[in-house]
């Protein structure tokens, strides 16, 4: 009798057994991904004598590590810098990307498809290749150690244009024609008709843009050297590896937790719209 293959063994299981196996594997994968966050959170609340122990939950929780972070570095100012810089980038990306996406999806003009293909081509260029020319431009415009040096290069997004174009192409043309008959301008059609129908895409592009900026360290490290102008991720990284933490591993974990927590909360709040936005972009080419 021939030996059973793994696939045949799986098919031989009953439906309840297969569901238990399936969800068990999902739980194992989820635990693998969440374990570093549990370790980081637990360590952030550990006293110094427990920091290097393997227990995930501290026996005597303390907030001394967070107090050390707030007294040693201007983390509140860094949060404000990040919100100001990446909030401005997110708003500009949503505005300009939706305008370009509307033009590429609904307006007829010569070279429209060529322009869209060029935009797609820019998405394939590694960002590291643009660091030197971007930095030279920032230096010539005297924008080093200035939040504008972070904001201006990120005000347009090829990814945002692609997402909005794909979403706008799913809107029935009759709806847009009806708005034009009523005397609506193209900008009014975009803001009053298409934006309300594209809320999942707006949130998706907004989350991608804000998270991408919030988590970025390389470009801020190149442009910003003044500590009072550093973003949160940059300041936390410098604090962890630059010696300011004084070897306090618990304080390093506390600062990392403060950097990660805002993005986790944003994703939890908007995850439903985020998933809808990702799915909706592939409906029509």
C-alpha cells in the first residue's frame, strides 16, 4: 500500500479537525509576529534588575523608564515635529494625488497613458538612488535643519496617484456626467462626488503616507542634525545607539514603545477602511 502524502493526510481529516489545524497555525503565526511587541512592552515596564530576565511580564512593574526618557531627551518636541511634518505631507499627498488621479482617469488629453506609465516607472526606482540629488537640492535651497526639508520631497506620491486613479475608474461615468450637467466644475466633482465615494482609498493612502514618514530614519538623519528639530523615530534611534540612554535597556525599550504605539493605534482605528481601499484598487484596470 502506497504511503499517504501530506495532502492526502490533510484531506482525510474531518472538517472540524481541519478548522482546528488552520486556526492553530494562524494563532501561531500571529503570536510569532506579536512576540517582539510583547517583549518590548514588558521590558519598558521592568525595573533594572529584571531587564535581562526572560519573563515577558514584569514582576514589579515601574514607570521609571518612561520618566528617564522624558527627562533625558525632548521627546514631546519630537512628537510635535513628526505630526507637523508628516501630517503636512499626508494632506498634500491626498490633495495632489487625487487631482492627478482624477485627471488621469476621467479627463481626455493627449499623452495621458504615457504620463501614467512614467509615473508607474518612478515607483520602480529605489529611493536610495534619489538621496544624493534630493540632498543637493535641499542644500541649494538652504533647507537643511528645517522641517521643510522633510516636507517638500514627499508632497507628491506615485503610489497615491495610482491608488486614486484605480478607484476613480470604478465610479460610474453617468454620475460624473450628471454633475457636469448641473454645472459642477471639475474640482467640485472631485471634492463633492469622488472624495465621499473614495473614503477607503483616502484612508489607505493617508495611512501608507503617514506611516512611511513616521517610520523613516534615513532621510531625516541626512537633513536634520539639530536635536530640537528631530522627528520621533530619528530621536529615538539616536537615543538608543548614540549613548544618551546610558545603557538603560529598559529606557531604550520605553522610547521604542512610544515611537511605535501611535502607528499601532492609527492602524487599529482605520484597519477596516484600509483593507477596503486595498481591495478596491484592483476592480478595474
